[in-house]
């Protein structure tokens, strides 16, 4: 295995590692997103119960809890929005890295193929040269 082939193989292994790390990151994002959605739904459900109480029957405690729930829901929605934005930025960065890696691998493959073709040419030339030499000696 040539140096270029080893470098190309190392690059492929590195790329595979990066793909796995990215997948792990995606799964963590999904878990966080699911948890945030569950928390938001739970708070909204509690808020619906309080909102369903007629205003005449609401106590100060009800109104305070209602306000607190609205604030908590708002905070969780903002947190989720940030998480989604962050995931999109990460996706775009990874896309750019993939393009760069693909170009690097294309260049390495091109170099390997060129060297292989050159080596094949030299071997063929050497064989032809040897054959000619043998023919000349046989004719003498």
C-alpha cells in the first residue's frame, strides 16, 4: 500500500468517525427536542386547567400560577428555538465539511490513479523493452 493510498484510507476512516459523531449529535438533539416538547405540553396542560376556571372563581394563587406557567412555557419555547437554530447551523457546517472532504478524496484518488497508470505504463514499457532486447539477441 502506497503512502497516498494510506492517506486516502485514513481520510475515509476519519470521515466515517465524523459521520458517527454527527449522528450521535443528531440523536442528542432529538432527545433534547423531545424532552422540551414534553415539558411544554405538560405546562400547557396545566395552564389549560387554570384557564378553564371561571375568572370569578380564580384566586390570587391561580393567577400567579397562570402567569408563572406562561413564563415557563415562553422560556422553553425560546430554548427549543435556540436548539433548532443551533442544529441548522451545525447541519450547514457539516455540509461544507463534506464538500471539502469529497474534494480531498477526489484529489487523492486522482493522484493514486495517476501513479497507478504511470506504474502500469512503466511496467509495460519495461516489458516491451525487455522483449525487444531478447528479440535482438535472438536474431544475432
